[in-house]
C-alpha cells in the first residue's frame, strides 16, 4: 500500500489522523447508545426516542452523501448553471416526501416500508416484494458508496495502488458493520447527526471564506469564475453547458430530474427514518428541518462550486485525481492549507460511513422484519430472535458490500446511484401512493407495480448508454460507459425514469383493475390511522 500526496500540497498523514479521531469518537458514542438497545423497537427505530429536530439533522446526514458534497461542487465549478440543477432536484424531492408520505407513513407503519404496503393486503407476497425492492435499492446505493470510497482514498488520503484501495474499502465496511451491530438505529442516528453537523459547519466556513475574498458580493464571485474559465467562462452563467447540446441530453436530464425528485420519497433508508420519532407531528418536523438544512447546504455548494472555479480554476481541477470531485478539496487547500483539507477529507469519509450505515440497517431490518419474522415465521418469533437475525443479515450485507465495492471500484458507478433512485421512484413510490390514496388498490396491483417497475427499470438500465455504447473520450482513451469496447444499447437515455415511472404506475393500475380482490373496510381503517394517527406505534419506554 503506497501513501502519497493525492492532492498536491496535502498532508496525507494529517488527513488520516483526523479521520481516525472521528471514527474513535463516533465508536464511543455508538457503544454508549448500545446500552439501551434491547428490543426490536430500539434496534430498528431507536425506541422512537428522537425529537423532530434531531431526526431532521440525522435525515440530512443520511441524505447528503459524498456525491452531494464533492460531486455537485465539482459539477458547478465545471458546468456552472447546469451543475446547480442537481442541487435543485435533490432539494425539491423533499417537498414530495413532506407533502405526500412522511406523516402518513409514520402513522401507518411500524418499522419498514413493508408494514405500510401489507397493511390492507395479503401479507406474504407483498412483504416479500417490498423486501426484494428494499434490498435491491439499498444494495446498489451501498455498492456505489463503497466503490466511491476507493476513488476518494486516492483523491483525499493519497493512498494509491490496487491493494491500498481494497484495504480502505474493507476498513470502511468493517466500521460500518460495527456501527450497525453495536448501536443499531440509535447509534447510527448519532453518527449521522455528528456527520451532518461537521459537513454543514465545514461547508459554511468555506462559504464565508470564499465570499469574504470577494467582498460578500456574489456578482464579483461569478465574474471571477467567468474570467478564470477563459473562452468558455461565460457559459458558466447560462443554461445548456452540459445538458443543452442535443434533444437527447435535454431528455436525459429531464429523466434524471424526475427520478431524483420522485425517487427520494421511495428510498427505503429515508423512509425508515420517519419511524424513529414518537409522533406524526415529529415526522413532519423532521422533514421540515431536513428541508431547511439540505436547502442551506445546497446554497453553500453554489458558492463553493463557483468559488472553486474562480480560485482554483477548471484546468487545475480537470488535471487532479478524481477529476471534478477534486474541486472542493482543492478549494479547501487554497483557502486553509493542509489543515482545512484534512478536515474536509475527514468529513468526506464520515459522509460515506454515515450513509452506508443507514443503508445497512435498513436492508437488514427489511429482511429480518418482513421476510424472516412475517413470511418465514408467520409472526411467531421472539423480539430477540428477530433482532439476532437482523444483526446476522447486517454482517452478510456488509461482507457483500465490501466484496462488491472492491470488484466495482474501477467501474463507472454513477449508473448504480441512478439505478437506486430509478428503482425507488418506479417500484416503491407508485405502490406507496396507491396504497395510501387509492381505495380499490389491491395485492395484485402492488405486486405488478413493484416487480414490474423493478424489471422495466433494470432492463432499460442494462440496455442504456450508461452500461455500453458511449463514445471513447479522446483525452482518457476510455468510454464513459461501464463496459468498455462493446455496444449493445438500444435505449437512448442514461436514466430510465421518464419511461419506467409511468410504466410502474400503469402496471399498478392494470394489475388492480384485473383483480377482483377488494377490502374497503381495511382501507377505511388505514385511512383513519394514516390521517389521525389513531392506533399508530408510539415510543416504548423501558
């Protein structure tokens, strides 16, 4: 394992020390949280003991991944206006979650998405389908985060070589497993709260620093970015630099935007966070806090992106390891030297740890609660037995994530994130909305929308340019597609959301109308519970 300077001028030893301090502090907190983790409610939902503001901070920590910090800042630095559109899409998504699902899910379910979908339908097939969808979304999202860790290692910590990246991916996986096994949802939530605070404070400090250099005048900052950008600098302030070249690229962005906006409200690890609060009112407050914090953070990325373009420059960013992902670290190095870069490095890795821990506990809870306890054991299982299976599942998922991250570290993993959001928007969200708002919806409709949406999404992704067929870049000699040297794509868009989401809604409707199953009494019960909270799960005190 070779340790070198990943970003020129950085101090890799300092970066690693700061990261280890963060891990040590969070592990102590996780151990303390584990003292009160005794029941299934404690392990899956943190005993429903977190307040709305606390859960809102944790949600923002769960949602703001390394891609949000490094990727969007880099996209804005290089593509300007078009890069900021990602921030808009991610933020608007939370309005969908607030207005359509947060309160109703909190009132209707117990621990997982499967609880909501199976409330008025046949338990076994619907819970199994919900678990399949949850595991697939979580695994692809988890794989992308783990694989991305390898690239971040080279960029931020300066650890190069195949063996070095493999070791760091394994270390991230082991720490993630410890968080979940020891602390459960309570320990994971505290990790996410700490990470969110560090991320927002770090971004806020850099934002003030950048604005201070330009007299707190955004116009001067934008002009400096334009001037530094050379001949193409003026395009940074106009739409179309990245997504305005052809009709296909515009449709591609529309498809991606729809998947981002609708997919967030169907991401299992986001939905599960609504169960960690005692009341529906706290669930609403959680989302409001999350919207405020995430919105403020994405405003910071606007300043950081244009700041990187103005202070570092697009030429230096494009030559750094990790390409556009290097924009924020290079900006930190220019502003505060190796110490600020070390802090940003630690925050980036804390981000990965917090996100993968949330994904792991969600996937393990879905298998243990929906498949093992409800389908295999038909509800005849002790609380301790269910939690034990959840912990074993977390170990298996962690091992698979480490292996998958190592195998995929050299691949283009952007399509994995796109697939996770597209599956969540196509398979999960239509089924959730139909379950909550359509009286006639039934088991066959749920199965058709989940499995149909899943199948359509995966088929379109496999035969899209994200997997094969993109032209070879003259500078790198590689294609942006996952598989090099072949072309079997026939679907023109990188993200299938524009087709797969309407298809899933259509399949859910078709499956329902072709079935004679009806349960109006159960729907009436679900409607009352969803709207009033009567009979909803409450905090358990020990």
